[in-house]
């Protein structure tokens, strides 16, 4: 991974958790962090466009930190606490993330409430 990306800082970070690997008490673990967050519904109807198969059930999430955090800080946090993929992304638009969580702007995808 490029060093520049690992040094990137933001107070809003998106992450992913998979149903098969996240701890059962993931909601409690998130609450114990004392960082505001939102989670999508379980995305269990997403289809891989290449294979036509269902993707693994997953949730998208966003942390809203009070101060700037680096890519590395957030990546380590979710991988250590939630057994999640280390990849995180800066959130530019919370409204855009909501639309992404629910597929509101993608009628070709399964809608989620």
C-alpha cells in the first residue's frame, strides 16, 4: 500500500464487516469504542457482476470521530476489534453513504431499508 494513503487523515471513515467473521457481539464492541457510528442493513442480496453469484453477507459502516484519525489508526481498530478487512475509506458525503448503504440511487441493485 502506498505510504501516502496510510498517512491520510479524516474524521469520517467507512469500513466493512462480514457476517461470517465479525464477532457475535459486534454491536457491543462498537458501542464500547465511544465513537459515533452508523451501519447499513446486512447486504445479503448483493450480486457479483462478474460471476453472478451472491457476495458474502456484509455491512457497511462509518465512524464519525471528534478528531482526525489516520488510515492506519482506523484500519488497525476495525481489524483488531471487529475482525474486519483492513481497508477503510474516507467519507466525503454522509448523505452519499446513506444512499450507498440502501442502494437508493441504484435501482438495478437490491434495495435495503
